[in-house]
């Protein structure tokens, strides 16, 4: 299916018109001086693999974005996502050198297989996992509908999803998401074994809302980021889709990095009618609403027990078509006011973050990550951005080349032209 309005939005961009956009982060024109025009002209696409449906967004160099597609997932997909989110590892921890050696040997074999393929050797990939086959259903549909909306093929996408506990330690070559991308005819972005295959929906929504960016935007290090912002923000996500509710908590580390496993958890529950009387002007708290509020309170307290520190700010995010319902938002606002008047131990306050379009906010954050990854090999040195003589790259330290101090925009050397992204 094609998402209504996607083709119109692309036509508006092509004809020089700009869709409404929000300033999300800033990169200087000087920092981008090395990015060639053909890279700037590429369309960056992000897929959100939500708990019950998938969405896609295209993100352009000038900061404009268009919604491309939304596809409903099968019952098998929903069951898989619930399992992956609430997975409990019953395996005993590694206790001796031989177990560690076996783990590293497996990672070495996977990496060697990948490089042999890159060199042109014919190395048969392993059979795809059952999880990858299930994920492929949604990814293939998103690819087909997104290509129809754009009127062009898509080669690579970045992915966001709920925090998937079951696959947190999976190597990139064996990760179900990467397997599914390949099965769908897409090429995953190259990552090192220790790097993330996807970003959490929480990180993606924060980015789409203009929050928690690494500075300078796109740096692989937390260069210039306020220490308080890096460590003392905790984000709780409410993703309500009608038939399923996902709630999860994590540290709000700067985009596009993912948080550590410690202090991160999520759960899924069956959805329902979020309020009992749609025609009523009174706020009616259903059992589902109260369960979400209780999860939020419990998770904020749990996080403070897991992660040392105090006086954090609790951020509350919404996603999914059900999250815009007045009853849920009114109930959440009421609880936030209560939290702020009688602060939970370890927190100095709480704040509700509203994003434009809760259905597509996470996919937009993933598309912003694609934008950074497409340009990664072309960024100039951070010395040209006023941040010291360090490589400026969002991923792996690429972009060592220097293009001189003359900005593409023609501005004076001692001034930066800021671009919204």
C-alpha cells in the first residue's frame, strides 16, 4: 500500500517547495564542505519495526522529511517482537577462559566470512533464522511501498525498533534484522562487531523531537555534549497501537548511540480501549491507562535502583496511533504534575516530550541516522568545525580528509553557517 500524501510531498520538494520542518540539530556548512553533491542528493530512508506495524520515512539533506509507508504486521511478527523484547536469558554466565574463547571464535568466523565475501570469494551464508524470516515480511512490504512512493529503488535503510533484549548481544552478521534486510534485497550499512545494528525507538523519537544530539552533531564521540545531558536524563517510552502497548525505560544517551543494557528494559502487553467512553468530555481512566501509569512509576523507581546517581530528569515519550488519545495524555500529564510536586527519589523533575506524528516519529529518527551514515565517509576534520583536531564522523572514524577552510556556502572563515537537520 502507498501511504497517502507521500508522492505529493516528494513532488513538492522536487518543485522547490519545502514541507513544514522542525530544527532538530545543527551541523555547520564548514563541517559538510567535504560532502560531494551526489551524496547530498541521495535520499536517506529509515524503517521503524514497531511492535505491531512498520513505518518508513525519507529524510533529505535540507532537513525535510516525508512519510512513505505504513504496513500492518502479522500475528507471528507481533509474537516475535513480544518475545524479543521480554526475553529472559536463562543461560549461565561465562565463567572460564574456554567459554570466552568459544565466543570470540564464533565472532571471528562471522567476521572472516563477511570479509571473504567482500573480497569476492563465494562463501555460502548460513540459513536465515526463523526470526529473520518473520521480520522480512514487514521489511519487504515497507521496501516495496516506499519505493513506490519515492519512484526510485532503495538500496540501504537504517532501522529502529523497541529495545530487543533477545538480540542485544548478536553479532552484526548473525543479527536477525541484518539477515532480514538481506532477504528483502537491501544491503545493511557496514558496522563493526561491537557497533549497533539498530537504534532503539526511544533514541529515534528523541532525535526526531530535536533532543539529545551528540555534539558536534554526528560525532562518534560525545564531544562537547553537556555531561548532565549525557548522563542524567532517563527516557520512558509509551508506544500504544490499539492492540498492543509497549513501555520501556533507558538512559537518554546522545543520538545516534544506544544505551547500555544496564538500566534498560521493556515490556509488551495486550492493548485495549484506552478510555471507556469516547463521547465523554470527562477524562476516564481505563484499566489499560492505569496499567501504563503504574509501569511508568515502577520503571522510574527501578532505573534509579539500577544506575547510580541522583537528580535526573525523567523524559516521557509517546509513539503509536493510540498515544495521541486525550485520555492517555491527560492521565500522563496528571501523573507528571504529581511527580513534580512530590518528586520520586532520585529525580529532580519530569517532562513530557511530544513529537510531531507519533506514527512516524521513530522512522524519522532512523532516517536521520541514515543521513549521517550516507555522509560519514565525507565529513571534514573536526578542527574545521571548531572542535579540535579529531576525526569527525558519526560511525567509525572515517572522514580523515581535509577540504580546506573555505566553506561551500561562501561565508567568512570565522563564521559558521548553521544547517538544520
